[in-house]
């Protein structure tokens, strides 16, 4: 299962995957990860698998804060709602990293620490909750490609408009990328996004 999941996720590694293509890859990933055996199979990575798929090396993560949300279970109903709109309501109940990389936790914009995001990870499947410092402003789901350290999310903002985010995970636990969302007049707005993991 692990090799198949990594192979599916590697399709987003170029950054050229369209949102509609991501939904197809999400469907395949969810079918595998929703099996009861998935947590055990994800945990059975071999050293050879890590060498083949996780060649970029991450620095050891040093938390600056405690993760007060502890996996983000309080957002599961909203995440399931967005996932249903994307075609499959399944969302992982628990979190689990892959190949020694665990994205689950609080991420902040370095220039504005009040701009907080929560990422939940279960293998190559990831969720995103934006605006966690107050009323959440967006919910999404996507894939993480550990071989290219790339994430791609699709979701909805608090007004129900679509958003998409693609980003590169850097070895220092910073994600840099671009978000696209519908503006107030339904025009597409592109926003550069940088966020650093702090918990």
C-alpha cells in the first residue's frame, strides 16, 4: 500500500496538477487509506522505502508552542462537509506522518503570527484549516508528496467560495506557495503564502 500511495502522491510533485486532477488522485488515495489496515501498513515503512522516496532531508522539527488542538478533531465535521463537496466525505479520524515527516500541527505566517493555519496529516492525505486564531476561514483537503516535499489542497472558504493552495515544504519546516481563491466579485485572486510550523 505504501508504495502505491507514494506513487499517487508523486503526481502532484511537479506543481502542475490541476485541481480537477487532484480530486481524482484524492479519490484513489482515500479508497486505500479508509481501510482498517491503513495505520499499520503506513507504519511498516522499510529503510529502503525511505531511501527511495524521501531523499530530501528535513531538519529536526523544534516546536515553539504546544499543539493545543491535538490533531484537530474538532474540525472533522467541517472537513467532512468540504470532502463531501469534493466527492467523498471520508476524512481521516487520526493523524499519522509518513517517511519521518509529520505535518500535523499549527503553522503561522512569519510576518503575521496571528495568521494561523492547522494542517492534519494521515500518510499522504492532508487537511487544512485556515484562520484557527478565531473563527476558521477555510477548510480543505489534499495530498502531500514526500518525495518532492510538495502539498496541494482544494477546499472552500468561509463564504463557500472555492480555494486552492499549492506549496513547497522546505527543510526548515516552512511552506512557500500560492493560494488562489474567489474574490468578492467572483474574480480569481492569487495570494503568495508562506507559513512556518510552530507546534
